C-alpha cells in the first residue's frame, strides 16, 4: 500500500525507533508486516508498551515475539476536531484500542481502517492491517486494524 | 508522632489574575504569575517578603527561584515541582506546600500555576514535528495527539463497563456553566448553556462534544499556605487542610494505554487515604470542586471519591443535584475548568477556599468541608479536603 492510499493524510509525525534502541525490533517487524510485542524470556509473560525489563519478574531478558490469539476492540474514539494542519479538511477517523486477551491482555492503538462513520462496538474482533509509507524519509509502516 | 498534615497547614490567601481567552493575555506568563502571587499576599494581608517557598506542577515554566529573585525574597526555603504533565498536580502542589509548612521546612509557601497559551502554544493542538519516537510513536501517527483524544477512550470504556449515560456527562457541563453565570471572573459568564445547545454542539472526539471539554485560557492563580497559628493572626477566616493524597494506581504510567484499570480517574486508592487522614467519610463533604479536563473524568472522580456509585451515578449526578445552593452535591461552584477558566485546576482550589470563607458567588449554606481534586485519568493525580476551623 502506498502513501497516497493511507488512512490519514500524509504529513503527520512519522514514527521512528527510539534513539535508546528500546523498540527498534517492533518497527523492523512492522516493516516486514509482522506484529510483535514484548515477551519475557524468563516468566514468558507478555507486556506492552515497550519496557527495558519485565514489569512482573524484573528480568531484563525481554524479546519481541508474535503475540497469540485474537484481537478485540477494548475501547475506541472518533476524532472530528482537527488538531493538526493536515487533518484540517479530513473529517472524522476512528482510533481503536485493541486488546489481545491471550497475550496477557496487552493493548495496542491504531486506526480502524474502512468507513470512518461506521458504528463500532467494544468486543468486536479485528486483525492487523499494515500500511507502508515507503516513499517517506525515513520509510515506516503503521500497524492499523480492520474488522476480522 | 502521628503521620498526618491534618490541621497542620492553613490557606492564608488566594490570588489570581483576570482570566483571559487563550492568547489574549496582555501580560507575559511570568508577569501573570507574579501578579497572582502579589494578589494572594494582599488577600492574606501579608508582606510578599514573608513568602519563603514555592510549589507548582506540570513543569510550570516560571520557577520558584526566578520568582524569589524577582520579588527579592530574603530566603527561598522550599522550591518544589510535582511530577506529571497534566493538571494532576494542582492539589499536589498545595499538599506539598502544606507538607513543607507542617514539617517545618518553610513558613509561607505559595502554590501557583501560570499559563499563557498565546505565548507558548496551545494544549489543544498536536505537535508539529516531522518525526516522533518513544511512547508517542504508538499513538500520534494514528491521530491521537490532543488531551481530548488521549482521554476519550477511557470515557468510552467507562460508559461501556458501567452504563454511564450521556445525560450524566451533560449534567456536569450544565452545572459548571450554570455556576459560571453568577461568577463575574468566569470567562463564560454571560454565556449560559442549555440541554439543546449541549446536545447539538459539534463533536470534538466521540464521546466528547464541545461542552464536555475544558477551556484553554491565559492567566495565573496562587494560594498561600502557612501554619494554622499564623493563619489565625490574619484577617480572613481560617481554612485548614484536613486530608490529602497524591499518586496513581498500579502501572498508571504504562504506555500505549496499558494501565491495567483503564476506565479510572486514578482516585480509587488515594481518595480512601485522603478520607482516612481527615477522619471523614464521603457523606461529610458539603461541596466538591472536581477537576474537569473532560466530563467523563469528573463522573469517574465523583464515583471513586465515594460520592455516588457506578450503579446510581445516572440518578445522582443530575443538574438539580449538582447546583448550589440546594443540590445534594454542589459541583464546581465557580464554573470550574469548563466555564470559569482553565487555570490548570488551581482555580478550583481558590473556589474551595471561597466556599469555606463564605465568599463564593454560588455559596453553599453552612459549608464546612470542601473536596477539591486534580487531574482525573492522568498518570499522577492528587486530591485534598479543606475544612473550616470548626472542623478540627
């Protein structure tokens, strides 16, 4: 998918890996259209967002792996009022807070692609939707969601 | 020795500038803060040189050291910043000032906040950088940038989990605007709000319409904290700190909306600690000033402070119950952040003091205990109970 068909118009701040190196594997995986989250090598539990250590067992051996199971909408919002110039004439869009119940209930944020006026219900199942911005400098890939 | 600040610190003075629409202050932010501090000193009836400490929050740009230099204070004994980027530190700044006084670090500490959004940029707009990294890389590129966009999903979840009605959010907004009509300081004085106007207002971000959201303003507010003994020497009626608590629940600072208890104002634990310190119960609260970033956060706060329950919130939080003088739970009697001024919540504390002095423009008859909280849903929040001298 090219930038011209992106869900939100081009020109919003582009994500880049943190300079401290914490989350580079996430963005690398996204560019390969793989969804990953953090999993502790010691206690094998999942966590998100990225941390330097497992918040449960305090092991610093934390890897990025593909989380199991379904993804469901935990909450959502529909912004209308533009707070950035590139959104000034865009109209509403949907943000989904997605829960992965089988990955210790970690949550991820993305846009719910498709009709921005659709009725959204908590609990609906969704799947990742990768949106490449390969012509940008630096290139990046966003991880959206769409109804399963 | 009992570990408490109950009855060990008093509010001697309150001060504020004119409250302006955002970008309309004729003064730079630093000047606004100095004027509010001097106004608070005048209200207290003390010489500015008596001030020996400052406490603020949200990384206020006007540091205590600069204020002390500008005012040529003989000595700065306490200079304090409450962590947390939102308005969650308003009660915390007052509490930290009270702790300094109670513990003998300083004698006269000013809690303050100043904002000139025309000079420094708006809260309600996203950043303009070309790239973003760290935790915000997981939200900003998806159009989650303004505070309303950051906190709307918590309210969606509150409404889903607990069946909170839109009419309950509306009652909060209507009560604030109602009170602002009697308050000449209020930016929205002369601009009443009715149900139809609320219902027909444009969406900001579902589930928030325009009037669910706080204002953006310029101005400054300040509050002077001294020992109860010093306060009794001054002209104004004494207002004491009865109980206070700060902090946040487990992993409130988890990024990308991963706080385990999501649809919370963050007051479930701290409100209990505050009541315990005060030796009071929710039923003892006569009037409440509850920080409105957004109406949904107020509903969470009132529930988590025990003033109603998830089950009866839709029945208890009605316009009639929320307005002075006769409501069961008079709320935000100055108009609050929604309709008086968004002074990052410190204005709510000034109004709490006014209620207990009998100076409010929407007085609650016989009010002895006022609850004032700060910053629902933010990663670090604070809450405080003020009382009249008679409550000690």
